[in-house]
């Protein structure tokens, strides 16, 4: 063994092979595989120890699981400890040899040696499975009564881990755990372990632990253990919402701890417990609550100012963020300290200070806070060339610290949060806010992701998805223009400045897609409020610039909607005449050219809007070619009336959900219960003349060729039609009289068919001159030549109302601007959403366990003997939970039965053998495992007494 490497040699050799660690590790693994297969337990344990060390580097050792089990069974403690350590590192719930370790674990749990007993208690939390927990539970319950406090402490912690995978273990172990917790003479370590278990279980079913409140309060006051006090305070923070009377009891001891303790961890937990427990909430004892809040804020200020630890500074800001919801004025008094945190070197501290600024800001402090954040963004946006020039001239660099673009984007979001909260109630000067929005566009980092605007469907699928900063800035400009009429002119002209092509290189870098987010809402503003534009002609040229074709479809759709609105405004700015008509004709030609380029856009929305406006503007261009000096009526009245009418007002986001659904609308009911059958019979179905006509036959009947007079006149006489897919009968083409007769018969058949659209003569729609002309002149067959030309003569009174010299009136300045609120439906239950199905949000969110174990079943496990009065449960749910519990128990028993090894020739239930009396003294700690253990212990221990199985078996009733 002198030539074998120990763990120390492995570590030393690994450090000595710099650059070739992988080759050295592979060589060591080969040596370990050879050594671990030897019969020498010392070599086996040493090899296993080296494998454990290499496993920490990511090398798999699951192949050695059986050898781990061999080392675990060693009689020497040092070797056994290595084996259990290997089990912790390599065993998983699906490890095959885990079921072979059950008897070994049972043996070590009930051993008389405390060090050996501690090994399985420490290992079980890492390798436990439901079936293993079911088998070992009786042995662990007996260890709760052990004379050693170390064993009791480790057993309590181990039982908690068992309860996560096997909840019934907690119900059986809780009485003894509670006894240890309530015992005044119990060892402190055991009490601390019980407190830890109660604290971990408290947030799942806190009402089960309310009876422990007096004992917990006693331990909080008299224990003197800071760790235990922290756990108890966390538990009380969960219990106080269920029992409000606890707040008055806890107020004095928590205040005393805050004033006297020097431990920062305990100080923070006391303040955090006061906040989470709701002690600062409510309207009772306001003076006392304000005193406690003042004390907490003062201590948190000291943690920020006096302590240089960034962790304490962070948690202090985190606590202030929770206090600001109930005491914003008190927190705003610490503005100087919080503003200093905005310049901290730690980004996480800056973000917490940003979030805190949103909650504490007021109308007086809004502008200074925003201006300071703008200065910070300007320093972060200094180009690299300016930094080099500043260094060459021996000047202080504008920003020695380069902040990530994510932080800059977060600052922009926080500025928008500060200004837009409470429907802009904190803003005094809206012109300043419009200038800030324009400034923020130029301060956005170029690397910001703009995918949200380019993929509106994904944003609709995830309603809580936060829109990007560029889109949000554009949306804010639109909101101000819509809501605040007093600054609508300034907001529109700010949007106009962003829309100009000449300014885009300044605001939107070429390497960024920020423009896609800002230009969409900005285009809507310049189109909707075109009368406030400073230069409508220049704005229109910017809208129809050919570079806009590369924008996203969503932005292009808004551009197309704004183009005719701005064009209408341009037509109303000049004097009618030849020069005006020439200018309008040239401008219309450029607009039509831009729309023609988008008429074949791959996006259907863009294509549809482009074609619609293209046809309208082509008519306007034709109207301008007339010889009259007057403005064409199409440009003077028809097109402007398309975009005038009621003013657009903001609508509340919850308005749609308050619309009452009609009784006939059943969204949960299927249209057809045999939808696959309909598709299956689709190709096999064909209409037959003999069967009665049904509504569905309409969709399978090919259309007959309708007579066309012009086509018949132009076609040669001897031209015969070719075979067509519509000529499904193969018969020759019928005459016009036969076709008309068949059409009349078909109309009679489909008279009562709801899926058949009747001709205009039978329709119940509004009659128009075109319809009347068609019905009276053409008869049953459509005749294009007989359609009369209708003269659209209108009175000249309407033209006299058009004023081409209309001056744009500006709203007089007002001292206080009115911000429009959201429009919504006024219902009796305005606070509830009518159309939202009940229970959509009524789901409990449990904390995810750090052990990656599904412990949700613990929330349904009651520790009380009777039903809990605080949480009334549904009888059906209770019965279902009980049935599921019984099914789970049966499943676990069947799993344990399948894992047992049955020897050939021995029945599964074992063989009853009469044992001789032993003179050896009985050891209680090794054998006393309780009557429950007999149910789980397999009867295969008679293998050593196989010789006596030939004797006649004794019946249970014989002596």
C-alpha cells in the first residue's frame, strides 16, 4: 500500500500538472476503478474518498454506487463515514442499490453507538424517497426518545425532510416534536431544531401553529439565542395576519430588541418581521405605530450611513421600500441618504434606490430627482472619443464608471414610473415633462432590445410583459397629447420633431432599432392632431420617405393611417389656384408612389391599408386634373370627413372586462361535438337531386357559370366551351332559358336556408339608387348596359362652409391643467370584472422548496386532531384528499413489496420457526424498534437458521 496514492497525493499531483489536468484525472480515475474493486476495505475507502473529490469537479461516480454501499457496511467508523459521504454525493432517488441499503440504514439507526447513529441521520435527508421514508419512519420515531440531545436534534431535522416526501410522517412525529418544543427543561439545541422545523412548516399551514404562540413568545423574550429569535420572528410574521391580537403582544419585545441589540442580522429581522407582520398597517393605535415606524426608519438610515457593508445597505433599502407603502412621508425625509445611493458603485444598490425613489417622490421633489437621473444618463452616454479627449487634456473623465445598458434602460423606466404614477398627479409642469420625453429618446442605449414592438402577438399572449423603453416613451407622448389638452400643441410638435427625417440620425442611431418603438405612437399623434403641426408639408414628406419601408409592420400601419390625415391638413393651408393645384398634384404623386410600393408588402395589414388609401388618393388625383379653379369636393369635404367626428378619449383597461356577456353567448359550449366526423365525411359527401336539400349541401355544390352578355357578344359563334371542373355532370352547356329556369328553382329551394344570401330584390337591407336601378331595369339577368349614370350633384351650400384660410387657434394658457381620466362602464359592481370567470385568479402560490422536492401535499395535511375552525374545508375536497392519501399508502406498500428480494423456495410471508431462548442479555437500544416496525420488516432473517426449517411447523395456537 506504500505505492498507492492517498487523497493528499491526488490533490498534490493535480496541482503539479498545470495544463494537463484532464489527462492526470483520467489516469487517477483508472487507478480508482482498480482499487475500489479490491477486497481490502482500506484501499476501497481510500479510492472512494478520491472519487468523491473528483466528483466535485463534475466527474460522474454513479457507477460506483454498489461499492459505496460496501464501504457503508464497514464496521470501522472512519470507513463507514467515507461510505455515507459517498452516498450523499452519488445516490439519487432512482439509484438501484438504494433499496439494498434499507436494512443497513435501519441497523445503523438503532445502534448503540452515537457516532454511527449520526451518520444515517445526516445522510437520509439527501437520499430519502417515499418508500424509504415509509420503511424507516418507525425507527426514526423511536430515536426521538433517545437520551442524547444530539440524536434528538438530528432526528427532528431528519423527520422534516422525510415529511416533504412522505407527509404522513409529520402527522405521526408531530406530537413528540411538540413535546420537545413545549418542554422547559429540554436542551437548547433540540428546541432550536424544533423551532426550525416549525418555521419551515409555518408558511404552509400557519393556523395549525397558532396554539404554540405563548411558548414561542416565551422563547423570544427569554432565550437569548439570536438565531432562535430570528426564526421565531419569521414565524410570528406569518401568524400575525391570522391573529391580529399578536401585534400588541409583539410590539414591546420587538421594540426592545431593536433598541438594544448590536447584531445587525437580528436588527434587520426584527424590522422585517414588523413590516411583514402588518404591525405598521391598520388605523388603530396610530401614535404607537408611527413611533415604531420612526424607530425602524432611523435604524435603517444608520445601517445605510454608518455601515460600509454593501449587503447591509442593500437590505436596508429593501426594508425602506416596504415601509414607503405605509409611511411615504417618513421615508421621504431620508431623501438625502437615498439620493446618495443613486451614485453607489453597486448596481443592485442603485436599483433599490431607484425603486424607492418611485414610492417616496412628491410634486415638490419630482423634478430634482428626475433631473439627477437625467444627468446620470447623460454621463453614461458620453461617447468614447470624448473620454479620450478628456484624458488627453488632463481633465476629469465625464463618467469613469461604465454602466451596463440594462441599468440605463432601467433608469429610463423608473423616470417614466416617477412621472406617470397616479395619472400624472405629481407633475406640475407638463411642458417640462414633454421636454424630458424628447430628451430620453436620445439617451436610450443603442443595445436595447425592441422585440416587443416587432412581435405584438407575443405581447398580447403575455399581458404582464413589460414593454421596452422606446415604445414606452412613444406611448407617453401619445398619452400626454390625448389626456392633457393644455399641452397638446407642445406634445404634437415634439412628436413632429421626432418624425422629421433630418432628426432621426440624431435621435435614433443606425445600429439600433429604437426608432421602431418611438415612431409608431409618434406617427399616430401627428396624424390625429395634424392641426397643431408647425410644418405639415415637411411632416408629410417625412412620413412618405422611402426609408420608412424598412420599419416594422406595426409601425408602418400607423404611418399609413397618419399619411391621409396630414395630407388633408396640407390641402387646407394654401389658397386655391393653379399653383396650389400643381403643388397638390405633385405631392399626391409622391404619396401615391409611396403607397404603391407598400401595396405588395408581405404583411397583410400594411398591404390592406396601403391599397385602401391608394385608391382613395388616386380618385383625389383625378379630381385635381379638372379645369375648375375650386377645390374638388372630394378633397374639400369627403376625405376630411373620414377623420373628423367625436374626439378620441382614453379608455380604461378594465372596461372590456366589465361588458356584460349576453345570455346566448356560451363560450364553453362546443359548436359541434362530432367535429372529426364532419371532416372525415367532407370528401365523401356529394349532393344528389333525389334527396331533400340541406343547408350543408350548399358548400358542396359547384357554382354554375353565370350568363354574361358582354362575353357572349365577343365570343365567336362556333366557339364551344372546354370541359370544366364546374361542368360536373358532363352534359353540354344549357341555353340561357334553361339556366334562368334552374336559377329560379335553386332560389326557391334556398329561400329558407339561413346560409344562402338572397339577391338584392329579396334583401331586407337599405335600398340605394344603385339597387333600385338594378332591380327596375335589369330584371332577373344582370345587364351592365342598362345601369343608369347617377349624377352626384350636391348643393353649393356645403362648399361655402369650407374655409381655406382657417387660422389655427391656440388654447390660452391655464394655471392648472386638467388630465383626462379613463372612460369605463358604470355598473353596479364597478369593482369587479363581470366577464371574468370566477376563480381565475383564486389560486395559492406556494414557495418553491430549495431542496427541489414537491412538498405541496403538506399544505393539505392538518396537524390538528379535529377539523380546523379557521379554514373551513369542503366536504368533497376532504373526502377526496383522504381517498388519495389511502391510495398513496397502498401504492407505497406495493412498491416496497416489489423491491423485496424473494429467495427461491421460501414463501413471501416467511416461515414460522420456533426459536430457542437465548441467555445473552437483551439490549433495548438495538432491538426495541416498536410494534410498528414488525409490519415493515421483511421476514428473511431466518436464512441463517435454514437447518431447522425441516422441523414440523408450529401453529400460532400451539405452545
